[in-house]
C-alpha cells in the first residue's frame, strides 16, 4: 500500500517569508539558495523514489485544510551551515539568534492541534551533523512530547564534549538520520540547474591559460588539490611535499597557509571577515596537530613549519579564491588524491570525490571515517579491489593519512608501464561512476531508506 506523506510549509516552499529568507542570506545565515525540501531530496522526480511505497502531498502557505489528516506531516527546517545552538563543557546549551528564529516557528506549529502527525525535520543540506544541533532538538523534543523530531545531515563529526555522546539517548520522540544531502545537491547544481552548473566543478574549461599551456600535454600520475586548512590536509601536505617521488609527478595545489604576509594582505585590503576565518583555521590547525596523540614531536614541528610555508597555487589567485576546479587542471592525470571535508566523524561525503568522478579519474579518498562505506552504499565504485584501502579504518587521523600516503607512495614507485597499464583495468568503473552520478539515480535508495526511517521515529 502506498503511504501518503504531507510536506508542510508556512510559506511558499519555506517556513519563512521571502523577505525573511533574504534577510537571513544577508546575515550569512543561509549561505545558499533555500530550496524546498522536495527539490533538495529530489522527490519532484518519480524516478528517484519508489512510487509504489510513497506519495507526497505538498502544502504551501500554511494551508492546513489541504493536509491529509490521516498522513504523517513532515515539516522541513533546513538550517544549512548556520549553528542553531552552542554547547559548552559544563553541559549547557545556548540557542543562537538564528536558532531562536527557527524555534519560534517550530513552537508555533507544535502548538497547533490542526496539523496532524507532526514530524519536524531539522536538517542541514550543507554540513555534517554537529552535536549542538541535537542539543537544540532536545530542548524542543522535551517540551513537545507529542511531536516527533528528526535531525539529519551528511554524516557526522565526533563529539567535542563527552556529554554530547548521550545527549538524545533518553528521548522517545527523536531520531538522527544520516543522508548525503550535500552530495545530492552537487548533482542538482551540476546537471539539473543550468544556472549553477559551475558552482562546484567547471566541466567546460578545457583550455588552460597561455602561461600554463603545458597542461595540454603533461601526464602526471597524480592530481591533488586542497583549499582550507584541516588536520588531515596539513598532515598530507607535510608528507607529500617532502617526498619528491610523489610531488615530481603530481599536479599539486595547496591553497592554504598561515604565513604572516597572508594576514597582512587581508588587513591591508580590509577583509576583516576573511582575516577572522583564516585566523580561526590557523589556530585550530596548530592546536589539532599538537593534540594528535600519535604524531611524534619531530613530525609535529615539520607539519607546523609546513603550514607557514607559501601555498602551491596553479589555478587560484589567492587563498580566498573559491573558483571551481577547471577540467584542464586534471588533464592527463592518473589518480585523483582527494581530501575529505572533515578529518574525523563518520561518512561526510562532500563534492571532492564527485570532481574526480566527473573528470573520469580513479580516486583515493582520505581523512574522515566511513567515506568508502557511504559511497558504496550509494553503489559507487571505490576501487577497493585495486588499492589497499585498509588505511581508511585507522583509529586516528594520522593513522589514516599516513596509511593513505603509503598507498600513494607505492603507486609512485611503480614503473611507467605497470602504473598506467594498471589504471587501464579501472576504466570501466571510472566510466560507471561518471554515468551513475550524472543520472542521479543514486537518490532512489537514498530516498526510500530515508522515508522508511523517518516514518519509524
């Protein structure tokens, strides 16, 4: 039997009116266009969910009379990249201004008896799950026990404080559901919304600029691009940049540094928000290196010194350049070396492996845990039979990155024929990944699994 599900909005495709959404974007609370849930989930296309199991009744502008009273009502609240609350070591949760705005509309609907079978879906279409989001939900779930609450994001990060591990364990009306929202959005932007097709990747830029004309003919074994400073990227840059056998045959960019002249330039050009962001990354980066338990003091010195070195720039102008990677940068390369979005947690898949797929490269993906498992769950090929991916289950970030480095090192030490002939055996899987992502059909299982979970809160 087909289950009808209401999707309910107080306004047109959102819980806020257009002026409020615009104000939120001006405040940088919404970093991207706020899409309706049905577009984010892809359920506007019947190919991407089981129509024998689910049907959707989408109700806009608070039209309660249009709701199916016998059906569950999902009330989507997408908070993108903005924090709803902040936790501290004492167990205290402080709701942010943005969170309080969402709290107001959620409470308004939770108190309305005419909205049937309420399921508040408080989700991030752009980030992994941070445990302050669960703390925010806990406040509401305790206050409104007759409503159900779901929080969802693209994988999760590790708790900052020990008490966060059990923050929702006693709630009967709460559920956390992982779903690769961000991964799906990259598909929507690249292949559905032609206005945004270059938001994450530039498939059309095949000609390198005149001063880089050698990219038309060069054939490096590896291509590796890293932007923001993270622990796993700083470790990788230290290992790769000090190994000529890898670096000499790698198209390599590291667009982060903590050298003082970068901060002086940001101050000179009056970019205070960029300065603050860069300072936050720098301080966090150094602190995490010092805290990583299995890095020797000698390697800690080397990694931190590497952070102070000048960036490796090819296609980007400076450390604030957010241009999408061009096709010519990947010309002729054999393997894409891909740094994940987070260095810990489980299963946050961002746009970076997609870039490798769309440029038709096999990839080695390193950083967080659960990366390959999540890709395989969506039926993507991960080349597990060719590469030794045991590094990906390492307990610490250093173990995972160091293991990744050893796999790359082994590829770098192969003879020319062995290396390139070996990659030929992967071409069928490379082509499959390109076509499978382009089709968007990985959303079918994502949707079916998600709605089955959300109906069993």
